């Protein structure tokens, strides 16, 4: 069973080996990684990993009419690894698959949902929780507090990435879900959420979020470390978004994701397996040197940004802003209802 993870990166070499080691331990057999405009050696690291047989690397230079992420997805549609895969998942480097079923692997998840054509992996947003300085330690160990498993608002708490069976039901890849359903096949597609509940038929054709307020994490969740340390977030803001149409990284993005309500260390059960793989990767003299160079680049870049007023001010605002509190149920329902009214009026905006 071949399981393909697809990734796009820019200046992420300091985090790449941890991400790769974890997802290899989870059970992904193939990795297709696109890189663009790298200054920190990410592209060189990917070339070394490709030479060692760990992944396939595709440079993704611009210009891109729709941004580098969509350009990569269009290229991935035509790639041999995509055609050969049995299951596919498109991820970002700050997203970690966290399987609770069985032994924590993809095989265990598929065994728990044998009839599934697709399994939306709903985000669980892990907050910053006061971490100021960037450190070269695994993000899965640094950030262990998250949003509650069921939140009505913000709606982003219900966003998902889709692990789907590559059986011809869908003709194109997408950021959150596969696209271009085959009319002859789509009627038989079955979607189950991360708690194993069957989803309504319209999920096979559309939708990018599971029903707000439901716990969709009992079998699997997608740990989303969108913020990281405050210093890293400033660097992320300077880097910009992979999707041209997305909003910028600013204080509003931070506030809507900085939830520290509950401790969640469940991903740690994969640490022995992923740690052994990470040690193997770091032991390679070329990869080890590239990682150290990326860490040094990151620290130097953060220092340079602190000399610029806009980024220094953002850094100060991050330190002034406490973790976000989940809204009480009446207020969360009020926001959800407002969003539904806006959608009915044809002006969904950010309230889909």
C-alpha cells in the first residue's frame, strides 16, 4: 500500500527533518516535495534527501499566477508518484498527522475505517502559549497545549486536510480536499470524519471543514503548529503566504490560532519511532551540516528583522497578547449564526 504525502516549502530547512521523520514513522511510503525561493538551504537539503532515496524533490520557481502552492499542486497532478499512490494527503510543514487508532499508523487508521474513500483530518490548533525565542528542538515537544477538540468558533478550528483513496474518483489535487470528481464514481464515495462518523454525501463533492462543535479527533487529528515561537512567527510573516489569495500573517491570524486551553501530548507516542529516524537523518554528514546551517540562517534572519520597525512592532504585539480564550458557547453560537447568515446572503468572506 503506497501512501503519498505532498508538501510545498520555502525556507523550512530547520523543521524539515522532524516533519519527514514523523511522517515516515506514521507510515507514509512516498514524499513529493516542492520548493521555491529558498535562502536557507531547504532546496539543497531536499536534493540530498532525494539522492539518499527519502523523497522526490521538484523545484518550483515562479512566476506563478495563483501562487506557488497551486502551481505545485498542478505539477503534482501529473507526477508519477501521484499516479502510483494508493492514498494521498497534501500537507504543510507545520501540520503533523496524529493517529489515535491502533498503533498510531496509517495502516491502523485504514483498518479502523475500511469502507472510507476519504478521511478528513480535522485540525487541532496548537498555540504558542508564551514561547518567545526560537529553539532548535522538535516543535511537537515544544508546543503541547491546544484548542479544545470541539469548538464552534473560530470556524478554522474545523478545517481539515483530506487523506483520500486514489482510485480515480477525483481527477485533481487540492489544498484541503481532492477536486474534479468523476460523475460515474462519486456516488459511491464514502467520507468519514476523524472520529469515524460517516459524513453527509455533499462532503464527497465540496466542503473544507467538518461540522463545527463536534469532536472529530477520536481516531485521528491533524496537529497544526501554525504559530511556533514568537520569533519564528515574525519570520513567517516576512516570508508571506504560499497561497496568493490568503490573508497575511498578522496579529489577527495569531489571535485566531493561539489557543492553549488543553494539554495534548498524544503525538509523543510516535517519538521513539520518529526519533530513531530523525537521528539517522541527522547522522548523515551532509544533512547534519545543512540543518545546522539552516538554524544559523534562521537566527541571523530573525536578528535582522528585529532592526525593522514593522517586524519589531509585530514582535512586541505578540508579547503583549495573551493566549486566546475559547468563546463561551452562547457567544460562539452567535458568531456561527452570523456567519451562516452572511453565507446565505452571498457574502461568506471568512465565515464559510
